[in-house]
């Protein structure tokens, strides 16, 4: 198991959701290229979900560069709550965001 995501349902439903999330992670890691991963996510998510997902990643990258949260909120028309969540994740000692961004830069 890779990661347990937070769920609110019954234990069996929680396990099914967590297993499904982990399966999606595995599928993405096995995609042959970026286009295949993008096509898979485009089928899985609505346009609004893709926009939200993309904005969250944009905000994390901006935070990593040192851009103030209010500036990010204005730039991408996002709530401060969503940006603050990314900020908290970046500050964690073993941040997955930071590991990925360090590798990309």
C-alpha cells in the first residue's frame, strides 16, 4: 500500500477508496509518456477538477519560489485555504512536494 487517503465512510468503503487511489498512482507511474498520463486524467476528471488540480500544483510551485500567498490567490483566482494547505505540505520535514520540486529544479 502506498498511501492511505482520508475518507469518511464505512471501513470497507474507506479501504476501497484508498485501494483505488493507490491503483491510480500505480497506473500513472506506469504510463509510457506524459501524453498517455494526460489522456488518462482527462478521462477520469471533469474539466473543473482538472482546473482545480492544476491550480493547486501551480500554487505549490509559486510557494516554492517564494511568492506570497495573497499574490498567488489573486494571480490564479484561488482561495487562501487551498494555498495554505500547499504551504503546510511544503513545510513538512519529509515533504513530497519539496522532494519533487527539488528534483525538477
